C-alpha cells in the first residue's frame, strides 16, 4: 500500500470513530458570523466570533493545539485547549486532519508573537477530507495536477485563487461600465446552423430533436447585429466561443468573448470605448493604471540565443578594419556572457534585456561604419545582418519593459506604416512573390495556399504584434482580413478597423461595421469561396431590412485577464482548461 492509500485509510478510520460516537461530519450545520479576513480587520481583544474554514496548518502542543483555518477571504489562527474544551470535545478535536472543514466559536486574542488568533470555546466538524492535501501543501507546483485538479491548485496556492477572484471582478466591472453607458446585455444561441462572424474552424454537433447538424459558435457577431436591425441601439454579450484550432500560450479552443455594438458609432468611437473601459476596469479592480509584467526569462533566453547564432566567425570575413573586427569579437563574447546570465536563478530578465540592447546597438554602429568600404555582395550580406540585429533589438526593447502603462491617450498607428517599418519601406511596392520570400526569411509561418494579404498578416503576427507592449491601436487593416467592416474612404484597399494590442498580443479588434447589404454579400461570397452553404442568408436578409451605421468591438476576456493579472499562459486564467483525458 502506498503512502497516499495508507493516509486515506487512516482518515477513513477517524471518520468511522467519529460516527461511532454519534457524530456524522457531513450532516452538521454551522453558519459563520463573518469571514476570517473581517475578523482580523475588526479585531478587538475578547470579542466573540463565529468562523468557519478549511484547516491548512496544525501544531500540536500536547494539551493545546494551534491551527490555521482558511476561507475565501484569507486565514486566521485558532487556539484550542483541553481544559477549556473538556475531555470529550478534546478527544473529538484530535480526530481532525489537514484539509478538514470546521466551524469554531471563541474569543479573539493576540499571541506573544503578535499573531491575531481565536481562543475557541466550541467547534463543529463540517466535513472530513478523506484524501490528504497535495504533498507540497503550501505551493502546489506540478503543472499537470494544477490544471487537471484545479481545486487542489486553489487550495494550495492563495495567489491562484486571487487571480480567479479578480477575473470575476473584471467581468463584473465590464458589465457595470457598459450598463452605465446604456448598453443592453443579451444571450444568443451557442449552436448555429452556419458558423459566422469570423474565419475559424468550428466544432460540429448534432441536434437529435431537430434531426440536423449544428456548429458551436465561432463568434457572437451576427446575432448581435440582428439586434441593431431590430432597434436595440447598444447591445453586448459576454459568452463562450469555440474554435476547433490549435493550443498555445495565447490560444485556447474554448474561450470567453465580449462583443459590443453601438448604432451610429464607428471605429473611432469604439476606440474610445475600449480605452475607457479597460482603464475603468484596471482602476476599479487593481487600483492602478500601471501593470507590472512578470519576468520574461524564457523569451529573453530564446532571443539571446538567436543573437549568439547570428554573430559567428563567418560574418567577420568581409570586415576590413582590424580594430573594428577585434571590437566585434569582444562584443560577441559579451553577448555570450550576458545570454548565459539569464539562466542564473536570481537573474533579472529586464536587466539582461537592457544590457543586450546596448551591445546590439554597438554592433550595428560598427557594421554601419564598415558598409562604406564594402563591395556590393559583402554590403548586401552585412545589410541583412544589420536588419536581423535590428529585429532582435526591437524584441529586447519590448522585453525590457517592466510596466504596462494604461494611462490615456493610447498610441494610434496605421497597419501599413508598421509593416514598412518592421519589414522594408517598399513592402507594398514589391511583387507578391518577393513579399512571400521575404516573409519566409523573417521566420513567419506561411501556408502553401496563403493569399498575398495573409502573407503580410503573418509578418505582422511574427515581427510586430509581439513587440507592442504598451497600448497601441493599429488601424486601417487590409479589407480582405475583415470582410464585415466598411472600406476606408482614404484608402480603398483598407477598412476602418483597429486592433488594440497590449503586452504583445491582440486584446480587442474594433470596426466601423458594414451595413450595405450589397457590398456585404459580395465580400462574404468571396470569403466563402463560392460555397453557397457557407453563406448566412438570414443575416444578409436582415441587413436588407436596414441596419444603422454602427461601431463594434470584440474583446478576448481571457487575454485581457492575462494582461491585467500578469499571467503568461491563457490556461492560468481559465479555471478548468480542457486537457486530453488520461
């Protein structure tokens, strides 16, 4: 019998002993008068209290015991004495184990070590835990157990519980903000005959009563726009959305979305809405607009290794100036040393990133001076190396930022300007084949069937989005990316759209919504690739009845929580992330 089974048997024996004394822990009742946190906050020597919680610590002193009990609000220490409880009650008290639930009555006092405590005069056993808590009770670290048995994670790690309590507050404040602006919350079907509102792979299910297949929704958009047609001018929904696609640090197939639509608005009015709402939520839940980022050690190590691989002996062969050559080799040694330092336990990823920024700038300046005397072939190779170093420089600049500052106004910049800056100034003048070739050299993930606008989108996702740490509205995206938005009057190749990027990921897209039913049909038909069954004909008919001009937004609640609560993985803000069954 292993240790766990042995402990389970011991606990079952204690339960049997309690029942033999006529006590069934699972049938007892007890109503606490206040929370543990309130008891500590309202401390007064000798004040009588009634508290309940789970036992999280136990210290046996012979004829007395100290225990910690914890409820949702926090912990408090209790003190039991045999001469106060009496022999019978004391004997029952000895049947308690870690993780059991108890209710206690007693008076408050402070120990010699100034610990606020409760000297109990009576107690009730409310639940007997038949399994012991995790081996490492104070700080469960096994990631597999944390995700599969989240209740153990919540029991063992108060900071994890705090994340999910704050997530609840974030959603509540989003609702409060939208209600204060006159928005109406609605609920729309999760099962749809035709999945619409986004380009994504849906989950498929079968409706037995109706005898037909349905799809789990991939967006909330189209039913909400029907509400605009019906005369509800400000509408929103917070709900689960399902996309049968990949898992990553930023993606989960089942996630929570907010979508909101406002009649007579546009993408600019929705930018104001997003900025004001996120600032409101941060101030209410966190009490600040400055968000501390967690250490970025893995990413700093990865980019550092990329720079080390770039700076190899072969690149120095074309350098004519021996002094510069010696300087570069010295700098290469510095880079290797700095890159290795991130592996030290007490290293600071922000400091390491800052040091890498300085040495990369020194290398770039040295190489630029060398360019003047190089032949065409050597100059081309060195120019490409400079470009690669600049790309890593941008990454280190983003990784060196300790704080996200949400203070308005947020930066606004056009999509095409960012592409030209990060890729090449003539990006939109070269041929599609040249763009694809250059995108591949950047390491962007390019599918075989990618259209030209998708190639540019892949460059944005690879080289631009990850470095947008501070709040940035990226506007005027290619019209092919967003078929449900209005074309920009200033540039017919773009639509009036923004992507709000914070902490290196998209938090919220927003549109001037397309309300012309003829143009909308043409663009949806193009997106469907001629497959008529993919068209939501009912939505197009609704538009033909007339939809007011409107602005719309979508916010990934999980990503918003990641950013506000300093979590690096989307699974750390989803209570029960889906895992492959054992």
